[in-house]
């Protein structure tokens, strides 16, 4: 498909038209409430063109709008970064998806009941490992306790875990957290160094980080109380990244144009009806329409959405400054720019 760059005037006109349509969508087709989510920023990739639109404000007491340089916690959207990192390592011959990950953990923490599972199984939620550590299971917001979970806690949980053959497909933050020690024992490099070496440097993403102090966008919890960003001890590869819209659009372009082919394969059944698992991505099947690759993320005070349609080289990112979220809006915009899924690819 040939993409012709829009002129400055044409792009401005297109952006204004999109904004009006999105405002209508927000009012009539979503549950977004600016009293619960003060503001959010939308990034749209359409071929070689990109548009950024800001809605609401940076905070409850602020009149400033969110910019593409404001850094947010992206929560579980981190998982598609981690999967992309491993895909790049596979392409470089540094690791194999077929490796049994138990062999890449310290011997004292290995689990004889988990020896059949591979790195691919970790990335596609096919191990039966729990969503959260068990001591969080009764909490309304498990994210509050995860930061105190140590590497010894994580590996101890894994060592004593008994998989249920009938419950193998389970969305697992624990599984993605295990990727950090797996990669370290394989390469002797920490997760941030590997992320920079294989992904961030390649894509020119300069703001994406694990450093809590870099977060600039205020965050609000479900009670609309301002909350600080969170530091993780061992869940960084699962949900610890922080990023801004400028970097997220670079990631979308990388994913659509320059990422390894193995990221776009279907690896098994997904976590719901019409869903399959990609490498890190949830794949939504729409019958005769395009397949959608998407992931969402949530922290105590921020939410993130990223959705892609590889066939039309389109993508949408939303970063919001509350835990309430705007996930439904991301799907609506993706449908909109793909002409109600009837766009020619």
C-alpha cells in the first residue's frame, strides 16, 4: 500500500476532523467522565503519518493540557515491549522461544513440575502461573502490594507452584515477572540494559524508562485521589515501564514496519471469545474484517491502551491520567480510522 505524506494544511484539517468525531464518540459511545479521568492524550498512526490529540487537563486543579512529552506509567502494555525485546533477541540468535525456561533459573529455585514449559509459553500465558501472587488474591487492588514482592518471593513462589493441567491458559503477571531472572541468567544483563540494547536504541525511544522519578503526568486512583507512581522490585518486565506519547508512536511504527515476524503469529487460544494469543499481544478476530492486535495497561493512577491493525498499517495509543481508563475509546478510534473495518488494505 502506497502512503502519501499529508501536507501540513491537509494534516491539520484531518486532525481537526478527527477531533470533532472523537468528541462525538466520547459523548455518545463511551463511558468517559472527565470528573473521573481529568485528561488523556491520543496518538494515531496512519501509514507514515501520525497525529496527536490532547483532551481534558493534566490534573484536576490544572488548566494545562497533556503533551506528547508527559511520561505515564503504562502498566501491562510493558508486556508487549518485553515480548518485542525477546523477539529481537530470537532474531539475533541470543535466545530461543523453544527453550525450557526452568533451565534458565537458578538451580535452587527450579521446579520439576514446570520443566515442560518454554519461553514461548511464558510470553503467551500458557503456563497456568497465577495472575498475581497468592497473598494478593483477596485485595481489591493487588497493585498496591506487588511492589513489596522481592526476587526471592517470586522465585520461591515459582519453586513451590503446582500447575493444573486443566487451567493452563491464565493471564499471568507472575509469568512475565519471571522473564527478568530468565533473561538475566541467560545473558548476565539486567532487563533495562537488554531493553535498551535490543529495542529502545533501535527504535529511537529516548523517554521510555523504569525510573519512577521520570513520571511527569499526575495520576489519580479510582477515588480520584492523586497517587504517586510505583516502583517494582521484580515486576518490571510485567508492568513497570513508563513512557510518553512520542515514544509510544515510535513503538507503534516499529511494530507495524520493522518488528520481527514472530510477533505476529498466533500461538494459541486467547483469554476470551474471539481471542488468540500473539507474542505479548491479544489478537481479536473479527471474522471477515481485520485482525486487531491490542493490549491495555493500568497502574494505581494511569491507564494505557495500544491497538494495531497490521494489514492497514494503522495504530492507536491512549495514555490517561487516571485508573478509570478509556479502553473503549481506543477501539472506537481504531474502527473509525479503518472506516468501520471496511478500509482497503
